[in-house]
């Protein structure tokens, strides 16, 4: 489009992080959090944390996030934990999405581990 400037990658990452949070919540995940990791680690910009009630729901949230990110032109770089279904982590480069069952979220304590990260208010955007 003539006259328009490309969207900076950081803005794209922000929008995709918010989108991943919404997709998780739309698929009945709870305690959804978006952590702004910029300035804390150079490895990624955002963590999305979400809790599901069952193995099936963990899978569903992970699959819906992946389908949405794929539709947005984002390639998943890696996935771990899908077969076990207690904690699925998906790496999209700038964004890392974690979908836990309740026990795993408490056990790994990423909310506490990354407590210095700013929480992004994804529900009002």
C-alpha cells in the first residue's frame, strides 16, 4: 500500500501475544497472563501462560493457538510436552506460549520465576 510504513516487528509481537491470550481464553483456559519479557531476557519478547482443566483442553488450546498463529503467517519453531498433555510449550520466536494443567502450573511456578516481568492487560485491548 503506497505511503504506509511497515509495522515494526515488536508491534507485531505485541499484537500476536494479545491474540494468543484471547484464543486461550476463548477456549476456556483460565488464569491467562501475558508477561512482557523485553528487557529481562534477549531470547523472546512475551510469555503467554494459561491453565486448562484437562489434557484434552490443554491440547485444544495449543492447537487453536497454533492454527491462529499459522493463519497470521507465524511459523511455530518448536513444541514440547504435547504427548504428555500436562504442559505444552510452543515457541514462535518472539512469543512463547505455555498451556498447563493446574498441577503443572503450580509445580513449575513460572508466574513466580518471572515475577519481575510486566503483566500486559490483554483483556482491555
